């Protein structure tokens, strides 16, 4: 379901695979018939309707449907708009292809979005900011629900002012003889996906 506001009046666009749903149309409620897992249909849909304020994915709840809907339609939400996916609990249901920490579920997919949200802070060359990094302002996880608020975000700046009250002799500000071994050790640990170490 999509909502787009013109003045004080909301225009609602709904999508369903069942042609009978077309009978439920009324003034300011438009229903398109198609599958949310059909990329071609969703791309055609974006050409037919204006960018939306709120997108609610409350469709078939399969992993493929949720992932494809997000990938194709998140960019069609207006700046300062909201994306909402309901019924994420199917990521834990075996009949939907789910399971705890199972690859390919929407829950595991959305966990990777957290990395993209914070990509500006990465120091790894292969991990760069994406369009999501620049346009997603926040992510909120609730029971079975993910909400993403959109907003254009500039590249973060590291600004300092004033004078330090004490010396910081650890981490990235520590002396070179401590920093170089720390970096080497942590790179090896990162390669094996083991927890890092931090010396003080």
C-alpha cells in the first residue's frame, strides 16, 4: 500500500495479485493488479504513480517478495518519506524459507542495511557508501516490523574545537609503536571474523 498526499487529501495506491481486489477501488483509492515479486511489474508501476510519502509492505510476506519490493521501490519514496515492512516474523518460519540467522531471509537482509546506514564511517576500501547511505536517516526495528525514515544525509564531518583537557594516549590517537601492532592484529582477527582487541 502506498500513500501520497495532495493537500489535505490522501491518495492511496494498493497492489494485489488477486484481480478481484480491483472491485474495491473508490475515490482516491487506486488498486494495481500484479505481483510484488515481479521486478518488471514494479518498475512499470513506478512510471504510473508519483513518488509516495509512505510505503507499507503488507503483502505476501515471503522473503523474495519483501526483498524485491524494498530493492525496487525504496527509491520511489519521497525524501522525508517512510518505508515500513510488516510481518517480518515470517523470516523465522520454516514454511516461508525462514529460520534463525538463515541466509536469504528478510531479517538477515535488513541487518546488512544497518551496515549501509553507517557506511560513511567504514575504513575498509571495499565497503563504500551507497544510495541507501545517502538517503536513509534512521532504521527502527519493532516486533515483526521494520521502519526506515528517509532523509538526504551529507557526509559526516569530524569537527573539533577548544583545547584538550588531558592527553588521549590510546586507540587511533595513541603512539605509533602501539597503533601499528594493534592494526595488524585486528586485521588478522577481522579476516577470521573474530572479535577485535583494543589496547589502553
